[in-house]
C-alpha cells in the first residue's frame, strides 16, 4: 500500500491511435477525444451572441440611416403631360388666324403647336387660295431664324408648300423669307436645306425674289457651301439659284457680279462630277457657258 506522503506518478500520455503522421496530427487536435481538454477562453454561445450583437449594431447604424435618405433623393415631381394639339378649324383662313396668333406668342410650345397645325393642314394639300397672311409669313420667317433644328424642319415644309402658289411667293419675299433662307441654309440639316432651297428657287421666279437673291452678298458663298453637302435635287436647286445670280434673267436683265466667277466655276464643275440630276447637269453646263460668255471666266485658257 502506498504511503500517504508518496507522490503519485504522472500518467503517461496516451499513445496515438494511428502511426501515420497525417492522422497523428488529426488525433492531437482539439477535437480529438484523447487530447487533454483546454478550457476555452470564450464559449461558443458567448462568441455567437457577441458577433450577432455586433452585426445588429452595425446594421442598425448603417442601413436605417441610408433608408431615411432614400425618399428625399428618389422622389421626383410628376412630369406634366404635353399640351394637346390645336384643333383644325373649319376653314383655312381660320387655321391661318389661329396659327398666326400662336406664332406671335413668346412661348416656344405655342409656336411649336402652331407649326404642327400648319403641317397637318398645309403640307398634305398645298392651298392656292386664300393667300397666306403677311403676319403669318413673318412668324414663319422668325421661326426659321431661331436656329432651332426642330422648328426649321416644320418651317421648311410649310414654306415650300405655300410657295407652290404664286401669290404666296410674293408674300414670302416681302416677309424676308428669301434673305432668311440664304442666311440660314448653311446651318440646316440636309433634308431641311433641300426644302428651303426648293422654296427659294420658287421665290426667284418673281422679279423681287430674283433681285433679293442677286443683291445679297451671302448668296454665292452660301450656295457654294451647301452645294458641296447636297446631292441630287438639292444640288440642282443650288445650281439654279447661282444661275439666277449670274444669269441675264430676273430684274430687267441686269448683270451683277457678286463673287469671283473662277471660284464659282470650279465649285460647279466639281458638283457636276458627283451625284446630280440630269436637269441639274444641264443647268450647270449652261451656267459655265454663261460665265464664259460674260467674260468672267475663260474656261479654254484655263484648260478646263
């Protein structure tokens, strides 16, 4: 029997279950039943509760603060509906009066409504009677000079439809439409400038229209510039307007030199090499001969 004061010998550590180094490491892990248990510093429940409380505190601090700001930044005022189109009047004269009243307004939306009304009424069936009121024509010219591509699209359609009637051509020239087309043609879109030049060519059939185009210093530079951009019928219209400037027709057969003929001839010859209508080629060839006959350019001496 062991004495009372004799100390007990410490137990030897248990042998590992496996001799393999890999499984020996596994058996010595914390999860091994043969390894001595160590008192964990923190219990799983306390760790879980601590992480949960930390997550909840973070969530309560971050997301409610963000959600409170959402309504003030996302909420937008409702967009007002577009104004309804103007009603079509019983007679064309009444339609002209309604459109003239809206074109005189300072509101751009009122002017756009007037242009849309005229497009629906005038463009599908161009009228020959009654004549366009001068006030309405001045409103169209003002819209054309506004440098707005949207309004120019409507104005050029309406102006061309109105100028199909000879009486409206005189009204258009008196309202300054010819000068407006010359001064704004370079900044218009292709389709709009084609319609504008077609209307200007019609205005040039009147004596005052031809005189207006001849006397404007920007006519030749503007036509040369747009002639290079256009093709087909638009190029033909530009050549026709140049023919009015340099031709004998117009006001009492007067002859006006407004630009160096040599530069104009080069531009016309270059335009004839590209896409052009048969009528435009005939007009261009006649214009080159006219320049040569007048002594402004001798094509044979320049090797052209």
